[in-house]
């Protein structure tokens, strides 16, 4: 089962990603735009997700995806680490969020890195 160390390792492997503490938790940013947060209990993480897609994700896999009430108006979704199938699924989710925040100059050269 993937854990918070895997989340951090994958996020930091992406081009120009930096870790910065905010709201007393690690956040991960590319070109100043946040694409991932790791709440302090480290059993889940939050990623960017268009609101229209978020509802579909939650409906299809509610054991994996959810949105806390205080984040309902945002374009973010939480992911339960224990519900992930493997590191490949974790990587896909993290990369998708990074791609939503990364500038086009990085996207043009990004090849999936593995």
C-alpha cells in the first residue's frame, strides 16, 4: 500500500516541484502553483481536480475519493492512501494534478518520467 513517503517522493520527482509548508502541512508546488497537499494525519492527500470531474470520481469510488465540507467549493479532491491499488495509481493521480498546475513550457517537455 502506498504511503505518505511515496506521495512525497513522487511529487518531488516531477520537474520544478518544491515542497513548502502551509497551514501546518506539507504542500507541493510547481511554478508557485499548489498541486498537492499532505494533511498531518498522512492517511490521505489532496490534489487538483476540476469540479465537474470530481463528482464523477466520488460517485464511482467513494471509498477512495471524497471532499471535506470546508473544501466543497474548491477544485480539489482528497484521496485515501489505503484505498489505492498500487504505486502506479498513486503516480497517475499525482502527475495529473501536477499537469493541471504546471506551466506549458514544462508540459511541452514532460514525457511521463517513467
